C-alpha cells in the first residue's frame, strides 16, 4: 500500500463517505443506463457491495457467447495466459508469479502417461452449473468438439494439436495428443485458457439453430448456464453489471471455502482513456486495467489513495516483450552486422522511460534471453552463459565499428551507408495509434540516423500490419513476443525462432524468416523434454542463438496487466510479498483470488 500524503488522503476518504449515498442511487460513469441489451437495470447498487472495474469494456457489449468471433470482453476473454473467470470457468488457473497451475473445475494435478501422449484430468465433484446441475467431463468434451466444429479461435488454436478429448466417465477426461502435430504444450495451454461450457445448453442451441454454425456463433448466450461466481445481470451501451451467485459452488472447501466479497461487479463504459482515467482518480473505478502514463503522480503529487502491485518501478509485473523483427530476406537486413549495429545503437532507457513511463525494467536489471523476466521462466535459463552476449544500448561507437569492420560504409558521400550498391534505407512499421509503440520506433529511427542507416517510421492500420507481418511485406516490424504462460518459454521460442518454410506465402510465427535446422530441432526437443536440467540446456542454447543472430530484438519489457487500485472504498488488493500469493492478473486465472481478500476501508 502506498504511503499517501496523510492530510489529502483523509480528506478524500471523508468525501467518499458522503458520496456513497449518491453513488448508490445512480450509475457511476459517463451516462445513465440507456437502452438495455440484457436484463433489468439495478438502479441501486450499494457502494459497499460493489466493485467498479475499468479498462476492459470500451464498447457496448455484443455477445456473451465464447464461440463468437466478437464477445463481451469484460467476462468472455480467453487470453493465452489465462481466461478471465468471473462467469465461465476453466479447468485450471495459471499463476504468473509461480508459473504454476491451480485446479479450478479440475480436481488435482493433470497427469501425463509415460510417453507424454495422453493427459488425464479429473473434474471436481463439487463443481456445479448456475442451474444447480453438476459440471462433468462430458461438458469438457462437448466444449472442445464444438470449438473445433465452429472453427472458433480456441478451435483453431488447439484443434490441430489435440486429437481428441474423451470423457471416460462423468468425472474423468483424457486429452490425446495428435501424432501428426505432436505438441504437449498446446494441451497444457488449453487448461487455463479454454472455458468449459454446458453440454446440455450447447445441444439445445444446436437444435434451436438447426445445426447452422453461423447462427450458433451469432447467438448472444447472455442466459447461458455458467459455473463461475458471477452471472450477467444487466448490460447496456453504458455499463455492464455482474451479480454474485449466492449458490456458487466455489464456497466448498475443495476450492475457496467462501464466496467472493463484492456482491456486484460493474464496468461503466467510458468514451475515452482520459474520461476513464478521470473516473479512476475520482474513486469511481476501484480496479483499473488501463495504461496510464506516470501513474505514480497520482500518489506522489496528487496524494490519491492509488497503488500498484509493486511499490516502485516498474510498478507492474513485466511479462511480454514488444520486439522489432528484421526481415532477413531483405538485402542489408540479411547481414548480421546491420542487425547488430541497429540493436547496439538503440536507446532502450529512453524507450523504457518515455514510451513506457518507467513500467519496463532495464535490460541491465533483467538480461535478455528467450525467457520473460518472471521467476518461473528465468529459472530455466543459465544466464552466466549469456552475459557476454548482452549489450547496453546507445553504444554508437560499437555500432559504427561493427559496420566499418564489415565493410558496410558510405561509398557515395550522401551520409547513408550502402550494401552492394544500395543505400541502407528501411521502414519501421507498427499499428497506427499504438502510441507507446510509435514512440519506441521513433527512438529506433533516431538510432539509425546516428550510425548512417536511414530508418523511416511507417504507422499503418492494424489489419494492414497483421497482413504485412504474415506475408513478409515489411523491412523492420514491431510485434510482441508472446507473454508468460504455462507453455513459456517454449511458446515464445516457437513463435519467435521456429521457421519451417522461409519462402512460404504466409507465416504465423517466425516473421523474420531466418531458417535454422538446429534451432528447429532444439525447439521440437524442448516440447517433449521432462528432465529440467536438459530443458534448461535447450533453452540456454536457444537464447544464445537469439542473442548472437538477432533475427528479432526486444525493445522493452511490458506488463500484460496494468492492475492499478484506487483504495478509497476497497482495500486488500494484491501486493508484492502477500502471503496469499494472488498474482496481479486482473481477475484472470489465479488472479480471481483477489475477490476473496478484499475488505472495506
């Protein structure tokens, strides 16, 4: 908890006491409830029973159907690390602090057979749907089969790697790997990511829509049975209200042993980042998932009761790495010296401070590797063997020497180095409007100018950016390296470095197209290796390749979750060192646990 300026904090707390009654009688946010999309408006929401969220839902809710292409992001979000599990639940919950799975709908640990081809999962016999019927293995099997049938995002992600999901009985499941696309990590990713949905409801919807896949996916599902602690109560273009299920099965001793503290969870829909930030500062949002520049000013300068998981920089847990990818099929960028020189010349400290408001640790504090800077991943790397490959950045002298030694000089006198008679002129590409990424690439462009390489920023619409990365229509492009997950660092190694066909018309990973049979083999071996010492060797060798060859270069570390608290009404939010070990995951995965430790100020 931050040590706010005492007098201001006291004044704010007193003012909040007087404002509770007003908040209880009208919606908090930019507008009144408006036309209902689902349910009846609960006009009186006791402030001492309501947790207000921000930063997820920026548009009117469209659908509560997990099979749909576009959904209600507040409670239908099956992110790689873990799904948000307030309404629908997954088999397991992932904890980013430990790199560990915790059982949710499952009972106990998942168990591989001896040759790592079949994973057995058991269902918690206490688990119930909101209609009071048991959650069973048949629900899980039907969920998987339906995802594949409708080609949902989850069906595409896991349909090729999972040959089958079979219910052996009501409470026992077998996940079988696909021998033609063998990847046990994909099955592990499934566990905390894919919602389990009720088979009976799925079957009823197929019958209702006459097996029409598009109609099935377009159904809003707002009335679907759910297994989580909250259900949708009201939705409009202005707000979404979830209400606690007083019969939630998770109060059994096999899970939490009690109900979550808030009775209502509300997300008002704000018109802009600025209006959302203002509402947060005013105490109208308790738990915010929003990138806010200089968040520390809220407590250091304004004396507000605002805090983050970490008391000091970087304030949030860094889990992903926005990265520049070099198109190694472009002349000039196929030269290691050019890639090295650009990497050495970049001012990473400026990126961390100006583009990311200090929310990124430095590469001195967290050296580069194929791992994200979280303990569960770092333990799988021998960093002593990587130290000679690290670089500080803003090392113009070293960058120039690398180019000069390679004979890549300016032969025409125009101030731009050339290679094979062509000036080194490259575009730097990222989506338009991603302000922190745009700022980062401007800093990269400045590095190029300092060493005689002309780097020109090119900000494009997101669909264009996505198409260009897949087709190779770029020189240097900024793309995230995957965030921490139960499958990392393997998933990151596969995404960043594994290139099977460098000449493919489209690729969906390995966008630099640098082919290495050795690295491909190491990544394949790591997918099945169970010996932690051998696995550590594999990931260390993979890291050496990444740092030596530089097909892609991290620009910064970035949080996956900007979990920020205003403690005017509620306190007890997760902080570093808490004995309960709840991670700052914004109610996704094991982060749902924060709801059980909240208390009123």
